[in-house]
C-alpha cells in the first residue's frame, strides 16, 4: 500500500480545523450559559478599595466614589445595591447592634443605564452616614458590598477611627476611661505629648487590650510621670574601678581588708528587673530614672606579686593576669548614665599563675559607673 503524504496532511489539517471549531462552539455555549444563569453584569471600579477616616462628636458622612463599566457589546441597565457588612475584624471592631442601626447608606439602591462599552457614575452619589450619637472607643471596620441584581461585583473596606482629642493633664490622669494601662512610647512636640500604648476596652460585648494613642497638653510647670516595672533585659557599658576585698585567711596567712582602684575592667551590666520613672515636661524635655537589679560581667586585669600568690612569684617579680570578673548588681540610672553597686563579685582565673592568687574566686564589693549604648553611639556620631 502506497503512503500518500498529501492526503495525510489534508486529513490532519481538517482535524485541526474541526477541533478549533469545536472549542469556539463550546466557548459560545459557555458564555451564553453564564448570561442565562447570572445575567449580564456591570463592572465596578472604586476610587479606593480601602477608605480610612475618623469620627468625632458630629455626624459623619463618607462619600463612596464609584465608576461602573459595561464591557458588553449591547446596552445594559445595572440594578446596583450597596450593603453594609458589620462582621469585619474581631467583636471589638464591630458596631454594637444599637449603634449599627444608626449607620446607613444613602442612595443604596440605584439603576444605571449603560451603553455598550460605557463608563458611567451612578445618578446619585453613594454615602455612608453615621449619626452623631454613635461614640467610638476603638477602630470600627465595615465592608461595603456592591451588588448588581443580587450578585456581588465588588467591595470596599472602611476603617473608622475615633477622632483624636487633646486632653489636659488632669483629664488624662483622672479619667480611667482615658488613661492607658500600659505605655509603650511617648513622643513630645513642645508641650504636646502623644502617649501610645494599650488599654483594656469593653465594647460590643467584648473585652480586649487595644493599642491606642492619647494626646496630652502640658501647661507651664506641669509634668507627666510614666512609671512601670519591667522584666525585659537592658544593657549598659560598665566599669567597676573600686573594689573592696574583705579580710581572708589563705594557707594560714591572714590578708587584711583592702580597697583597690583603677580602670582594670570594662564590661556589660545586664539589668533584668527594672523600675522606671520617666518625667515629661512642658518644655518638651524628658528625664528618666531607673532602679534595677542585674548581673555584671567583664574581663579584668589584676597585678599579682609574691605576697598575693603566697610566694609562687619571686619577691621582686610582678605579673599582670587576665581574670573573668562577675557579680550581682544594683544600679541607679539618670537618663543614660548609671551608678553601679556590686554587693557580691568574684574574679575567676584564666591562667596557671592566676590559680595561685589568694583572691581567686573570693568575694569582693564594688562600685562603678556605666553608660547606655544609646549615649555611647550618640557621642561617637557627633
């Protein structure tokens, strides 16, 4: 049987055209099915998919700007409805049922005649209206669902924050509904403070710790005090130049109580438990006071001689050796400078000669000074 390549090419070409025609017919049928099932729909283009605003003591009116598009080849009349959804976020971000009744959409149902390929706005503008009697404690979230003949064609998220009020110092301190439970940051612009932090808020049947901001106006000679206990660690660059060593007896030899001075160590003091008192003044200045307990650690150099090593070193010989110094600390800090008291400190050997030092591992009492890394970096950057 002779193979006719021309005939085979014709057959393949016919099959390809048949498959293409089949796909076209299926596409037309699918499009028709969609139109029968859902009907023709407009396309909505919001000016913004998220709207953020604030509400004070007055009525709030929010303009919703929308464009509607007909991307079909025939004219079409869209039946637009806008619906409020009050189920966004947690319960604390939702309006309670009484307040939600006072939230309305103005012109929420409209018909829009669209020509083929036309882009058009609604005959009347859409607005969200919130009555002045609605008082916000926290941010409220709404979802505006936009529908055409019952089918959703778009949505807009709306965030409504309570309007920031400026409180007098007495108002902030005396009103338990206003004062924050935990302050994380205070920003000062002259005599106006922005206090940021968390407060336990009860709203819409829910109780939640919410991040809030309060603005506090300080009058002349007025001061805001923020005090708190903290368990988070903080660091300072510290030296203990003064050490008092109690009387000891080593191998039958008594060593009298003595005190040493000198910059023989620089290390870190780590505060674990702190009590902070920050004062904010009407001049825009701030002073910080900190009382803390922690742990001090540093490399230390000590000079050893024959007497302090019980004769291990010759009488005319001295040797400087490296030790690891550590101890429990109490500190008081003003702004970024600290005064350190070490009631229990020890020097631990790192060498063979250090093993013969009579004060190796023996307790001492120390006094020192430290600076915070923030102050250290600001000095270097000047």
